[in-house]
C-alpha cells in the first residue's frame, strides 16, 4: 500500500495493544514497515503522527526510534527530528562488504568440516526455494530461504550469528529491491547451487570464491536497478573504487 507524503507510518500497520511492552511492539511495527519499504528511505518520522497511528503515547515511540537509530534503520538530525535511513549505494556496499568477510569464512569453514545433518538442511531449503520460484513467489523465495543462515549457524560461533543479525534488517530491505528485478531470484538460486556444488566436492576455496561472487553479483544488480535508483533519489552516491 502506498504511503502518503504527509503520513509517517503505513496505513497497513495496525494499532498496538496489550501484550508485550508497548515500546517493543512499536519497535517491531516500525522496523517491519521500514524493511518492507512501506516507510520509504528518508521519510520523516513524526512522533505525534506515529503515536496516533499506532495508538500509543509518544514515549514508547521515541524509545523505539532511538533503538532503530542504533540499528542503523533510522537517523536523527538536529532541529529536524527522525527520518528513515537512506537506502543508497554507500550503505549497500558497507553491508555487503561485511557479508563478504563473514560469509566467505563461514562457507569455507563449513565445507572443511561439513556435517551430514546441516548439509541436508541446506539442501532442503535450497529445494524449497526452487519450489517457491516455480510457484511464482519470488519474495517468499528470498525471505524463507535459510541458505545463508544455516551456514552461519554451522560455525558454532555465537558472535558470528549476532553479527549477522545486526545487518539482517538491512539485507531484508535490499531484498525488497532485488525482488523487483526480473530474473534475479532465479540467478540467486543458480548461484546457491554453484556454492553447493563446491561444498559437496569439499572444495573450501571454490566455495568461498563462489560465495564472494554471489554476494557481489546481487549487490551490482540491485544498485543498478530502476527501483533502487527511485528509492535512492538524486542524492545517491557511487563510492570510489566500487566494483564495476
């Protein structure tokens, strides 16, 4: 549902009531709207309007906005207040550079000592993604896939898992752009298959190289897409030294 310029939160969001702490529910509602791009990049976030839309006082709204700013999904400017963090090439490259460092290590480590149960789970989520693509559900094919998450968890290193979660919301926001690119989910699936082939062959070097190629393949397609350029707006910045 489109967001009107004067509205600070998507009409699809519902008023929040009893249950968990109100600030937690406000946080979840706003975070989800940002990830789904219902709250557009650089959109102003007015506490009064948000409190009216969600049916809570301004206090939990402000707490939620402060937490979202820590997450990098919201930013504040003196005398202007809060706004949704921009989605531009610089941010995307920062996120994907972190992914490269983390996920190439994880896939290489897993390939060296892959256990049958985790490999079977990766194969299963890979098949599920193929089914969702075949059924014409590209967004679900992205959001339901545990391909990368299972590789991360297989390291047994909780710090890696926490680090991955820190950027997960940013990746999900970028996926909302990727899903608009014709053929992108099919390409992603083929690249996953290539990584799996290297894992099955116990070739850690090839697995890491193919993971790196996959990460940057997605990045380049996203930043060149029309939807990305629309969301980034005229202030989009291309970082010097970016991959061609």
